């Protein structure tokens, strides 16, 4: 007779692992020793007290040695992580509750912004309230509704132009038919399947980047004065066709409105599907909408083929691999003055490298993703080419079963990097020890 655990289906085992982790039975035995990173990097547990942690927003107000992080969850809460001494052992404080999928979080000048599927909320004075142990006040409403026919969780960031950038998914009806490209009824300049931006007062909502199937994460190039956004684009598992197209990393100037052609234009990277070769790979026009028939577009198949796959629209900077479920990403700016950093990352990572959380695809036999990738970009301020693509952190798979799933990355002001994980219920802290490489920067 087989052991009871071996008789479970893969999905059941994954659910059981998640349940045990969340109930605390495995909380003290997370196999951090299995996580592998390049020589010199160390990975420690920052906290395991946030249930199903998702996206991260760092308070950038310099108050050494304090680090303040806001983190969304896959439920109804938002938490604050307060590391008052800079020791890597933060106080965990629930600050918001009874929200609806508060997936996106962003910060500016002490104010916290939270995106629900159909509203963007503003909590003025959040930093002061959290650090003083006080409750946050009632939120202001920046934008509501966002897009009434799109109920997906939202990605949210603030650009150097002090505007809010947010994701808009496809419009879907009750039959499950979804469309890209249609205008949002409440905001005619916003289109489904896009990245839109709006002023902090809710004025001027407009799509800047259209033809984006699923946005997993947004980040802004810290070395550019322009609103240059790097973002991950996911492609769903195809209903037909020989293989899945790649998830992608794009780098676009948001001031230049552009359509990327998804879902009717797909990209397939070159080289190993485990770690793709440098570059975007090859574009394939799905002119008959055969790969993803559940999605239709208002521009029509021929329009997508002509506009994107013939080279009129910019290609992605890097193909990340099929079904890796690319999600949150961040650029690494280095340690900020005044913080007692143990050691910032090597100079080659500063401002030029995007750290991308790949959530992974449990249903795929190959189990792609379940890692943090690093893509190094060379840019002129408005365009960029990838010069390196590596597997930066791996080890969340054990015997083909994931015990963790990375969601987002964010650099702290002390020069370390946080990684959230909504399966293990953990946030990790990545630090660097130059002595491992003989003291080389």
C-alpha cells in the first residue's frame, strides 16, 4: 500500500503544503539552505508573519536606521514591516483590513496608495501614523471605478513624473469571453489590456501602453529622468498550438504611447527554456486567433499582425521563458547614505539590473519559474537592450513540488533586497558579503 501522501494528486499536495505552512506546522522548517544565489549573496528569513504576502512598497523617507515596508496580501489586509534598528528583524503590524484584493501598493512622500480591482485608495500620512502606532485615517479615493469589466487584481506604481501607473486587464463577460482594446466606459482614454496612468488627484486617466495581456509587475528605471517603465507581461497557457509563448520583460518610455499587439502577437525566446538566451527571441503572428481563442481584440487579427509582428512596435527587452509566471520586479539603486549597510550589492547590479520574481506554473510538467531572475539592461534613457539574463535565486522546488513561490522584489534603503513569497508565507532578505569574493566590489 502506498503512503497516504504519495496517493494525493499534485494539486492536493500543493494545497496541503500551503495549509501546513500557513498553520505554522512547517514555519520553523523552511529549507532556506536549499535556496541558491551567486557567490557572496546570503538569503535570510525577514518575516513569516504575513499571511500570503504579495507586493511590496518601500518608504523612501530616509530615517536611519529605520526601514519601513508596506506589503499587500492575497486576502483583505495590508501590513507594515518596521525594522527600527536595521537588524533584519522587523515588527509586523496589520494596518488595513476588510479590503477587496488589495494587491497593488505604492508609496510617495509618506502617503500609501492601495489598488483594489476597481478602486485606487490614498492614505495620507501613512508613514507618520504607522511609526507612531496609530491607525490610518479614512482613505481618499483617487480613482473608482478603474475598469468595470475587469475584475483582476491591479499592479500599482508611482513614476518619476509623480503619476500613478496601474494595470488594466481584459474585459470579460459572463460567458468567459474576454476582449482587449475596447475603451473603458468610465474613462474613454483607457483601454482594456493596457498600462494606464492617472494624476494623484484622479485626473487625466489614459492608457500609455496597450496590447499587454497580463501585467505581472512594474518598475521605473532609477537612472532615467523620463517615466521609463519596465514591466513583465504574462501569456496564458494556449488552448491550442504546439508550445507556449514566453513571458516577457519590456522597457518602454511611457510618454511614447505604443501598442504591443498582444494577444495576437506572441514571442518565443531563443535557447534553453530554463534560462533564455539574451534578447527578445522571435515574434509570431497569431493572425487567426488560434492559440488563444478565448481572447478577441477590437483591432482585429490583421491589425495586430501588421502593427506588431512586422516590427512596427518595439520588441521586448528579454524573453523570460514559457509559463514562468513573471510577476513583480525592481531595479537595485544601492544603499542610501546614513544606513549602516553590511554591504551593498556589487556595482554591476546598481541601477542596471531588474530582479524579477517568477511565481512559477505548478500545472506544467516542467515546473518553470519558481525563482528570481536577473536581467541586466543597457539603456540610453528611453530604450534598453538586455546584456545578461541569469537565474539569480532558485531552490523553491523540492522533488518537483514547490514549497515557495516568489511574488515581488524590492530594495531596502540599507542596500538589501526583499523577496515576498505567498506560498510559504514568507519575506526573505538578500544581502551581500564581499569577503566571499576576496573583497571585490
